[in-house]
């Protein structure tokens, strides 16, 4: 219970830090997210994250020719396949109340790769492995999933609060960048 409370507080702190940076009119995050952050899918998102990482570090990061589209489809494809497998399991065995488990199954898998894009941006040759090691350093699957779920709720539904869907999505991405940088420095 204490660990989950700490993770909730940590996630909220990361999102608050992200909001301060994103909403600062002197920084390029909001403008870049609105104008470019979605045009080329995962490629644009990775470029946006690289700009954020540069700012947080205070040093340039050379663009990396990543396989961002492919990696994005792998990451979310695996998470979706896991959720679909759970759904099919529930249907085949008639366990209808457990169908709600598709959400935690999806995010349990996605959590394994939460730091994938920052690792690739940093030039990692083994981004799945390095990302997973960082995830474990951050507390492991359940602890990290508590934060990831909070980011996901904001990213998917935050736009309904009137602050914008792009902003909500970008805050979740920026929170991941800040978390990655905190772990990298530790």
C-alpha cells in the first residue's frame, strides 16, 4: 500500500513537472506538439521527445535514425495482442466479468517498454533490454504500471477537461522523459 501511494505521488509529481515545462511559453514544447507532434506518427513523437530530452539535459542530442514507426507498432502491437488474448480467453471460457482485465493486461505489457523510445533516442543498441532494466530500477512492473496508468488516463481522457488532447498526450510523454532522465542520472 505504501509503495502504491509513493508511485501515485511520484506520477503526480512527474506530471506536474511536465505541465510546468509544457506550459512555459518560452519553451518550444507546446508549439512543436501542436504543429509537428502528430504528422509522422511515432517518428514525430520521437523527435518531440528528443527535443524534450535535450532541454532537460541542457545539451544537444544528435538525431538518431531510429526505427520509430516499427518500434511503436511492436510496442503497442504486443500490448494489444496481449489484451486481445486475454479477451479471447474470457470469451472462450465464459468469464465475462474478467473481461475488464484487458486494460491491466495491455498496460502490464506496455509498461515493459515504457522507456523504449528514450533509450533509442539515446542511441541504445539494445533498447528493449535497457528500457526493461530501467523499468525494473524504477520499481518493477506493478510499481511502474501504477504510474503508467495515471499517465494513460491523462493522455487518453485529459482532453475532455478542456485543456486539449494534444497537451494531455504530450504531458504523458514529457513525464516519461523526465522519469527516464531521473533514472539515467541516478
